[in-house]
C-alpha cells in the first residue's frame, strides 16, 4: 500500500492528494537529466533490477526522503556524479511539490564501459626502450679517476695543514712532470691517449642497444628478451617429449635447445609450438631448435 501525502488548500474547498509515485517520477526525471537513462539492457536489469534511474520516496507529513539508483557512464567521476544527482533531485522535488526534502541518497548500481569519442585519437604508442650504452662504462671510469684525484688533493691538503702525518701525493708527481723533456716513449703514449679519446667520443655518440621486442599493439607494448626466453622455454617444456629446455633470444631469432626422449618429430613440433606462442610479436622471430637425446646410464 502506497503512502499518500495530503496538502490542505486553504484557498479552496476540498483537498490536494500527492501520490508518492509523483515524487518518484520527479526524482527519476531529475536524475536522468544528470546521469542519463539506460538505453539498453544492463547487467543490473538482466539481474532483475529496474531500468535506471530508479527512485523511491518516503513521505512523512510535509517532509520527504528520496533514494535514487542511477547508472554511470564510463569515465565519469562517481562522487561528482552523485553530488550533481543529489542537488538536481532535491531542487526539483522541493520546487515542484513544495515539500521539504530532508535527505537524498544516491546509489550507483551500474557503470558502463568507457568508450572514447569517435573523433578522439588514441594516445601515441610508447617508444621502444633502450638499454644503457657503452658510454656508461666509460663515464664510470672517468668518474672513478676524478674521485681518486679529488681524494689525493684532500689528502695533500690535510698533510699541508698538519692535520695528519704523511707524504704528499700530488706534489711529487707534479715535480716529476715539471721540466720533462721529449722522449721516445711519449709518441706511443700520445697515440694511445688520442685513441682513448676517440673511443670515448664514439661511445658517447653510439646508439644505445635495443634489447626488447615490440608486441603487436597500438599503445606501445614491448617484451624484453628475458620474457621472450621464458615464453619459449615454457612452450618447449610443455611438449610431452621434452625433458629439459633452454632458450636464447636475439632481435631476429630465438635459439632453443631441448633434451628429448628420442622421438624424431619432437624438434619440429617444438618449433611450431614456440612460433605460435610468439605470434603476438610485431615481427615473429625465426625459431631454431637444437635437440639431443637424453643419455641413458
């Protein structure tokens, strides 16, 4: 039995009866202006729920409490959506009926999958990751050399100030270099230093190696060589005739070594399984399988 609210009209005879269904309809219409209506069957409806938005009202005298169940589009911020629905329902119900809205409870029962607008372009794919280059090792050696020179200079400063006892390190070296005349060993030494400098320049400009393999995806997904090797070993070990397996991945090929029970068809079947497993890579690497039979003792 539904609850009825009676509003006395002081200016005319009779009475005005506002059915609680009116409150529900006003609340649903107000919620639909913010959250929209479900245009197709949702999980909520298939489970026996009402088409959203759905509202219920409890009227006591000239006060009303409303509960609204809505669905949300993908990508909407749910707290902001609930606040906007609450404000719209309280405004419309109170303004159209003249009742005091004490409380509006909002429940989000379904969230639609997020679908970007048709004109929206997907995010650009990530660039292929690269490994540290040769210049990192050269930079580490230069950094260690500078650290050693700095430590020697600090040591000489402490000796000069009398803080510690000892012999200086830098000053004797500078004295030996002072007044040094050209000698025969300087030519190969100069060549070696020049070659080392050129090697450092080449190491700094040399492209860093790319040790990952791109996966077929629009957003830039890459698999490391270690991951490819693990997938290869897992695929090879899943064969019934393989007793042990190992793999080595390269940018254009994967080498697989297996220990078999002696069946001649095993290497070809392993190659097919691994190739199928690695088909998601942008460029399927060439799979080479080396097999040996387990030695029986």
